[in-house]
């Protein structure tokens, strides 16, 4: 890509984090933006060999760093996601402070979102705003009309000449395993079970699908807890079922429909104060406008998955 002209289509986390390293080596970088994003400044420091060696010698340093980051993620940002208050306001101020580093008024205006920070997935970068102000970088907000041999033509008729196009256009986050096919013998298919949208029991299982468990299933707290921590909690919970099965404590089991319905109704009732319902369109919302994430704290998530609740399962 050295000395090439490149277009990055998409302004989410991936698209924005690509801009700085590309401007370091490319002749020209176009950032095609459909929707401006709030960006919270996060240092992208390098881990030194000395630092890594010290963490190997003194493991408590690694644990201290891990739990410090987890505290900030869950007790500051995570709290701001699920309810209004000091956390949400301070994150908004931090995002605005970061945006104010853009000196050109017109550019800053085009980069300014019209929704509450964290309503869409919050982008993290301290490098995007300095990079997009470089002479070899350009923000394009005009809608794309077509791609042709010479580059990308926008609706205003302008041709943006490029050698490479990088697509950072996202994915269907709320579809989970779909379009993967799955069926129970003489029973439901996944498509039938989710015809009205993905739905599960405590993020890890589904009624009608015995001995089936998920990591990152429906309503996993992807907006307010680290994905690594979510997966660790869910995996530990699932392993408890596997251990019980290996000891012959059950042959098969699946969550009860009424327990699943009760869990999902509780989710919906607790969504009203979350930032996802403050007035923006995002992949956090299903086709009915209901957020598909977790409306509670990280502590409640871990507590909910601490022990299997066999009374809420059909066991045989």
C-alpha cells in the first residue's frame, strides 16, 4: 500500500482506526463517512519488551493493569451505558474535547454527530482526528454513487481516484449464528425459532434446543462489558453443565419457555434508561426498536451466570 491512493469506506471502530497508519504510508487516504461517530480518546501505546518482562517476573503487575482497565470499562463507561448520570455526562465531555482538537470549522462540523455519545457503539481512538487533518487525508461525506475502474464516484459526480478500496462496512451483529442452519431432530430449526428475532435464555441457551449453549448469544452485554470478560463468564457457566452431564446428572436439558419469556420481559422493562434509546439508529436495536444488549451491570451478569438454575430448565 506504500504510496498508493486508498479509500476507506465506513466510519465505525475499524474504519476510523485504519486511517492513521494508512496516512503514514499512503499517498492519499479518503475516509468515506456516512454517519459521524463520537470518538473517545484512548492512548495506543506500545508495550515495551522491558514492561512485558516485568509482568512475567511480577504477575501482580499484569493483574493490576487488567483489573484497572476492567474497572474503567465496567464502572465508568458501562454505568454510563445503562443509566444517565455523571458517567454518561463525563464521557460526552471527553468526546467533545477530543473533537475540538479538529481546528478546521467545516471539517469539525462534518465530524460532529447529532446523537448522545454511546448511543451508537463508541469508537476509541486518539489518532483519528490528527490523521484526518493531514494533507494527504480527506473526509468524504457525499453519498457514493458507483465504483468504476478509475475510483469511486459520489452523487455529486466527483471521481475520487483510488488504487485500493478498504471496506469497513460492518456486519450483522444481532444475527449471531445466522445464516448458519441448525435443527433439532423432529423439532425446530434455528430460523423458525428466531423468526421474530434472536432470543435466548440468560445469553447462553434457547428453549427447544436441548444441550445447546452459546457464547456471545442474544443480549450478551456487548455495549458495556469487554467481549473477553463476557466469553470467560459464559464459558465458565457452560462448563458447569458439561461437568454435570459428564457425571451423569442429566441426559439432556433445555431452558423452559416460561423462564425464557420472563427473562426477556425483564430485559425489555429495564431498557428504558439505557443510552441506546436516546434517539439514534444503531445495530443495538432490533427491528422493533428494542436494544439487543444487556441493561444491567457487569456484576449482575456474572451473578446471573454464577450457578446453573436447574429449576428453570426441562431436565431429563
